[in-house]
C-alpha cells in the first residue's frame, strides 16, 4: 500500500458524518440492549482506514455500461451561473461523496457502480392533474439542458464548485401539472437494498426523501442535474437524476430520484426523521446559525488547505432571500 498524505481538509470521520448517525445508532443500539456491539459501531474511528484509502485514488471511476445520454454532452453553458470561485477538481468531486445508500463514509464511488441505471422511470404523482410515469431518457431528451456552475455547501462544512448539466426544476413542475392546492414537492431516491448495502441497515428510514415548497421548486436556481463536468452524472453523484439547491445545505440535494409527489403536507426528510433537532425542513445556509454540534461560519473547499467564510444562502441571497419573507418565525437555517 502506498503512503498517503492526508490533506488537511480531510475531516475526521466524526466531523464528516453530519448527520449525527453515530448518535442515532448509539441510542438505537442501546435501546436494543446491544451495548458492546453498539460501542464498536459507534466508534468514530470505524471508517478511518477507508477514509485514508480515498486519498490515493482521486481518479474518476470508469463505468463499463455506456450511458445512453452521452451524446447530449457537453451542453451549452449558461453564463449567468459562474460559481465565483475556482472549479473543484473533477477527480475529487467524483470520489469524495455523501451517498448513505452505499455507506456512511465518503468513499462510496466504487460501491455505487453497482446501481443499475436502465430501465429507470420517474413517477410524478399526488396532487397533479394526471399521474405520470416517465422514462428517464424521454424526460432528459425533452428538457432544455444547460450547464451551470454552482457552489455546493455540505452541512459538514466542506464545499465544492461544480459544473452541473441539467434543467430548471420549474420545467419538471410544469410537466407534472400540480393542482392549485399543492404546496410542496416530496422527492424520493430509489430503493434497492440488493445493490445498495446501506439500505440493508434497517435503522435508517429508507428510502431517502427530501422536500421543498412549490415556490422553491420553481425558483430559477432550483436545478435538476443530469450531468456534470460535461458528461452524464456518475452514479456516485446521483445518476441518472438528482437535485441541486445551491442555497441550502447539501443534504437537501437528493440523488438518484424516482418519484416526485405533489402534496399539501410538509414533507419530513430522511435526516429530519433521524435527528429533527439537527436537520430541519428549510436548511438554508447561514454562517451565523451554528449546527448544534459545530460552527457553520467557515467551510473547507475540497482540495484546498484553507477555510473560507461561508456566505448567507451560500452567496445566493439575491436570488432566494425573497422566498422566506414572512417566514422569519420558522427555523429557516438548520
Ligand atoms: N439519496 C441521497 N441523496 C443525497 C445524500 C445521500 O446520502 N443519499 N447525501 C446528501 C449530502 S449530505 C450531500 S453533501 C450531497 C453530496 O453530493 P455529492 O456526493 O455529489 O458531492 O448529496 C446529498 N444527496
Ligand atoms: Mo452533506
């Protein structure tokens, strides 16, 4: 094994596991009376070896099946979205991932290659004029694809700047034709425990779900991702269809979507079910509102040696602050 030099942005596993899973596991295991096993599972060092391995292999994995949308890329860049900072190295953005379906550590890109991407359908249902099941290739080929460089700020305080390809989420809402009473969009990731080892861990509330208001979904910044770095989006980054909400913490940007349900009930997300005190519905980036267990004032860009200040709404306040007028009483920033 070669010697790896751990970059300084390589956060210790405990800090890099946002999502309070060690705590959730601990309490579940305790309540099951399995204290000794619980302690071993809960040890923050459990994945240290895996994390160390990551930094020797920052090359994007290659997929053996050709993606049937490859011919669409690269797409036209929309110059209105420049990212404002240097792009993150493609090798880093595609090998340092959060995708709990494939494990609670960052090196899931190899395991994620098992996910079959075709056939893949997307359901549009709930409070809509007519329920639809849409084939992913039909969907992608009918949408106006463009490239946008967006900042991404994980709640764990690492960040990246990536060139996503895709289409405005407003286009998907238009296609779904929600009824007047619909207020929210509930979104779901695939469920396939045979290939997604994380989904065999029953203490998580699978499938991964997220939600936004219709106003958020139709804000021009809300972006459905089908590609990245001028190619179809790789499995580990949420193929074949994921969300990018650059003004919110990264966990809202749900991957590998199979269902959009329009509803008048506010959705409860995967992380909110696990730890409602730490992860709420709105989760807008705000450097002045700390996570209960760490500060959100600064962030570590992937590949960088220095922390930089975090900005309100991740720097997108001009575009989105208006969405939250009149909601000041809500927990908008966790
Ligand atoms: N289905 C699903 N979507 C998910 C996650 C996940 O574990 N499962 N992790 C989220 C988190 S915490 C982040 S920061 C981003 C990471 O996206 P990336 O791996 O493309 O950087 O995906 C988000 N979407
Ligand atoms: Mo995240």
